[in-house]
């Protein structure tokens, strides 16, 4: 589902080159749940941005869901992301002036509004947010905001979910709820790539990749795999 071949991401500054990714190669199969760990600045988030087509690698190739991202135009990459990839971030990125259901519907594909509305209502019911559907983000708890963001990420039934510290702003109970929803998505066949600093979050993955200084330094089975 995801293949990176000698991928480097180089930023040029007044003080020289910064290699956010340094010749990273890895493969993630369809339906895998993979955690990425490492210290701040190790390249974890940059890796997600490359996989999600939000930035193109300076060197190497990224092939996601059978598409070589460098071969796609900017507009083609945007359409690809909308249909194939869901994003979940630590800071939610909900629009404060829209209610919950309208925030979820910001991900709707052109020409599919009616179908998207029905699915948004279904997801909000499933995520325990049906009674909050007309509330704005400022009226929600942090856990509810993250569940709304997760519903938005899942609206188009993407094949891949990219989650960057999705429990980082949550208390343990709400963090477990979000991880349970990610796990359910994975059990239904979705591929999850999760960046996290947290042991419990990483333990949900079948495989754990560790990064340091822009490189993959270890790829081990996670606790979830060991328990199977």
C-alpha cells in the first residue's frame, strides 16, 4: 500500500542543508497498523507529509496505493488525497465557525453531497457525537473534537489513515476511545500509519518503526502483534 524508495527530504536554509528525511526506504502492506516513533525532529511528521502527498520528496520515490506521487500533478495529488487518504492531527484543525456535521462535510467529494451527508450522520452516531452534531468546536471537549476530526478523515472511506499524534492533546480515557476507533478502522481493512510518542498508542500497532535523524533505525513487531 505504501512504498518509499530512498526518499530524502532536504530543506535548504541560510545555514546549510537540513535533511528531514535521509534515504528512507520502507514498505507498508495493505491493512497494516504501523506506529512510527522517535525523538522530536527525527522526521516522523515529514514522513507522513510525503506519504500523504502534501510534499514531494527531494530525492527518491513515494508510491502510495499504486500511484507514483511524483508523476501526479498538484491537482491530481489533491484528488488522490481526497479519495484515498484520511488525515488526523494532534490539533484537530476543525473550522470554529462551522458546526460538527458541517466540519465533517468539508471533506466531501464534489457531486456526492447527499451521500456524504448520510455517511457523516452515520459516523457521528457511531462515534457518540449524534447529540453534538449542531455544536461548534468551541462547545466540545478535546476528545469530542478529535472524534469529529476522525469522522471527517473517514468520510470518504479512505484506504489509508495518517494520524499525527492523535492522542497528544487528550486525557487517557479519550485517548483510548480514539485508539479504539483507529483499531476498528484497521480491523475493517484500512491501513493506519500512526506517529506517536505514547507507549499505549504504539502498543496498538502490529509493527513499530523507529526513526532518528531522518532515518529508519529499527522496525519491530509491536505489542499488538506479540499478543496475537
